C-alpha cells in the first residue's frame, strides 16, 4: 500500500472511462518547447500496456533539451488480448500473465525511486467489457494506476516519441505503429522542411486491426504461409473502411517518407541486418529502402512456422504474429509508396517520458516565478 500512495501522488495517470472523448485543442507541437534546466533528482517512468506486450521505461533527464538517460527497462509478451476478438473479454489467464508483468514493473519503479509516472493501456483495454474491473485489480495488486487512453492520445504520444527520427529535409512523414489490436497512422508535417522546424501532427487515424486481432481471425497459432494472401486482403479491406470513414488521405507522395515503429518493422530490420540476436542500437534510426523491407517480408511470409521461429530476431513467440504484421505493413506501403522507410525502436513510452518531463519543468518554473513574486527566492 505504501508504494501505491507514494507513486499515486506523483503520477500523472488516472483511471479513465474507455469511452472518454478525445481532448480538444490545436495540433501538438513535437517536441515541446524548451522550459529551462531540468533537475537530475527526478526519475520518470512510462508503462505501455498493449494487446500483446507490457513495456516499462525508466529514465532521468540528462541536461539536454528533449534527451534522457535510461535507468531501467522491461518488456514481456503477456498476450493480454488473447481470445478478445471472439469473447469481447480479457481472459483470466491473460489477466494473470499481465498482473505478474506489472508487479515486475512496480518493483523496478520502487528500486529506481520513481517520482513521476504514467501507465497507459491501449486497444485491448479499450475494447474489453471487463476492463474497468481489470484496471481496479491492477491498482489493488500492484499499486499502479492505469489509464485507458483514447486512440488520439495514443497517436499523439507515439508521434512525440518518434518525431526526432523524421527527416528534416522532407516536409512530411507518415508514422505508423502496428500494434496488437490496432494500427495508428500519424501524419507529421515539418513546414518549412529544415532541422530547426518542429514537426506537427497534421492528422491521424486509428485502424482497429493489429497483429493479434488479425491472427485470431485466421484461427491463431499455428498460422501457415498459405494464410498470408487472405490476411493481406483482410488488412487491406480494414484500411479501406477506416480511411473512408475518417476521410484520411495522409501526406502527399512527393514530400514524404515512412517511419515505422512496432515489433514488425524492427524484426524485419534485424533480419535485414543479419543479426543473430536483436540489437536495438543497430536498429533504432536505421534507414531502409522499402524494396529491402519487401524482400524480408516475402521471405518470412513464404516460410513455415519452424523456419520463421529459427530467425534470431523472431523466435517462437513471434513466429505467428510476424505474418499478420507483414500483411498490415503491406497494406500501408501499398497505400503510401515511398522509397525509404526509417525504423524506430521507440514510440509510446518515449512520448510519455517527454510529456512528463515537459510538464514537470513547467510546474517548476511556475513555482519559481511565484516564489520570486512572493520574495521567497528561487525554488531549489
């Protein structure tokens, strides 16, 4: 209970209704404006609970604007959305797996002395009828307050985390995040296109289709290479419906590049590099020709389960999910042809951390100005 009180007071996260509307306001400026010097005493944590994975990132500002030093990290495949498509509910087995992972996150946060935290849940919890009870159980058993974010907030945070990787010489980038239960596409615009211009979120869309939900449409594990053409067609149809409903066009082709963040694109990048084990330092920020991405995708989608699992960057846990991931990726690249794609092993968690740090800076400066007006001197 002590942990819940300590983290709860400093956390930006609150339990919200999954039907909450999007927050209004102008397009987000990415990254936020510099708010002055940061204190090294604060420690920040971000938890991203998705349909397939539970991820934690703990960091401290390193004194440079928009930069931080990672203190600890954790990622585990919890398959929270397993069976959700058919039942509409989070299963007890999936809940137990997820709670165990979140207990690890809570312990790491305690050891690191976290002072500011935000924990978010995405599509699986947005969709499940029993998610309010699950959120309450998370707080009771781990002390973590989980926030179910709306798709627009998920897109904003993803964009903020990935924005530093956009090409400053091009006006537009299409950021995409292929998740377990949904796929977000974010149009970032840098106008005029130069390094000192901050990209802004011009438009976004959330397509309710991810690697887990698409895999379950085809019976789940084991998926066969013969399933791939039908998966590709199903993904394409889902994008057609969502794009038409939202009137989403995306950036024009002559001024854009693609920027992908998800297990699908990082896996393909690792295979392209010939890595025997996944190495984030070599993948994050990598530029690839889309023809090279297509070649690796073709390789994987024509192999059987054993061959896919044998890749050091895939493994048995992702050998099925990589097929629907490639199908969704193909649907994106077909609609938004581009010669290059940049690979990002970053996104929601980094966006959460940057937002928390900017908010803490604003509050410190607000207190400082108030204390100076009151003649109390500078706030330490």
